[in-house]
C-alpha cells in the first residue's frame, strides 16, 4: 500500500498545492486545515470518493486535534508515514505596531503548531521506527523578512531550529526531519500581502526576476518525504530566486 501523508494548512494556498503533489505522487493524503470545509473541498478536488484523499478539521495549536487526526488517518488507512507542517499565519504588521497578543498568536500557530505536530506524530513514528517530517520555513527566517512582519520572520527562524532539534532526536528511529525555505511565491497569499504597486519592484529585486513556482516547492517537499530520502535530515532547502545565497 502507498504511504500516507498528513498536510496541515492544506485547505488552500501552498498547503493545497503540496497535498495535490503528494496525491499525484501516489500517496494517500489527509488535507488538514482549521477550516474543515476548505480541507474537504481540497481533498474532493483530487478524489471525490475519499478512497485516497480526505479533508480534516485541525487546529495546529491543539495537541488533541493532532491526536484525533492521527487516529482518524490510521483507522482509515492503517498507517501514517509523513507529516508536513505547513499551517501558518502570515502578517506584515509594521514592527512597532505589533502588540504582544498578535506576536504570541503568530508564534502559537507557526512555531507551536510545528512543535506540537512534530511531537505528536514523532511519538507515533517512533513506534513504527519510520517517518518523514517536512516543515515549511521561509526566506524570512534567513534575512529577517522584507515583506512580512517580525513575528512571522521570527517564527520561521524558530522552525528552522526545531527542524534540527527533532532531526537529531529522531534520526536513530529511521525518521527524518527537514525543512524548505521558499522566498516569495506566485500565490494569492503573496499578492494579498504585497500591494500591487509594490509587487513589480519586489519581482525586480529577485535576481531571477520572477516569483517562485509553488508546484516546484511542493515537488521538493514530496522528495524529502520519499523512503529513499533516508540520508537527508536536519536540512533546510533554500528556494528564493537568489535573494539569499550561502
């Protein structure tokens, strides 16, 4: 039987693209989102029957939601091999306008959700002595963010660090943990975040003179989740059009 992937924040945007990429690669996929209706709609787009794709309501801030999703998936398909921590809040509030409540809310979803998901699924993967965790970081983690808020950038930096922490802890169990760090992608969320008058200059500032392709990012996530990817762990893969080189 094919492996099973759980993708958070998969009701739309990059998460939905990632979910579709996994399904196209032969995985059975649980599209999870805080908006359960959006998750179910995304799943129906690839398999209306529910045989190989389902939608689940999941608030990544709640351990019980991850546990319920794990139990639902394993009851339905018998196993779970892959977790993609994609769910995130992306805000561009000016630095000195960010209040403590907003800062903590962004961190709770972006960092807290990644931590809780990795912890809940990591425990399950340990019992199987196999698993793949892929986290969605960001260029903002590396350059401090240019079109995003300080809280978003800080949260993505923390995700890069958590990737290393979980990778080291889980490596001996046959579990890999990696991250991808995209720059600005050709997604509705980017166009909402960046005003139209700033989008052109933003694209011009990218050495390759183009926004990133979400489908390629999704393909890289799938490659990290393959069984053959056993020798890659603790890595963060940059995809930013040359905005950050190392």
